[in-house]
C-alpha cells in the first residue's frame, strides 16, 4: 500500500493510535526477534550441561540499528553462546 493510499484510508488520529500501540505491544521485527530469542533460550537451556549457567533471552537477542559494532558484538555473543552448548546434546 502506498503512503497516499494509506492516508486516504485512515485518519491522522488512527495512525497515531497505531504508533502508540506499536510502542506498547510491538508489531513486526522486534516481536519476531523476541519470540525467536525465547525459543532459542528454551532449546539452549534444555540442551545445556546441568552444571553450566542457564541462558537468558538477552543472550540470543540481537540489537539492530544502534551501531554496526554493536550488531557485530551481538552476533559474536550469540555464536559464543551457541558454541558453548555441548555438541552431543544436539544429536
């Protein structure tokens, strides 16, 4: 849908309401990233060694858009976390 078409179908107030709603209950990529981070946490914790520290959702959450360096750090953190899970547990 084009911007012009959207403007003809919803009012400014409805558009602002959607912005507020998105801030309270995110729509789109942020929500999907959170769901996948939660799923990854469950999988990692169910396959980790009983003596190792439990993983947190934040261990699998990538923070996009803040800086290229931060995205590289987030990706490296996730890879380090995944590599710390014993391989035999995945089989």
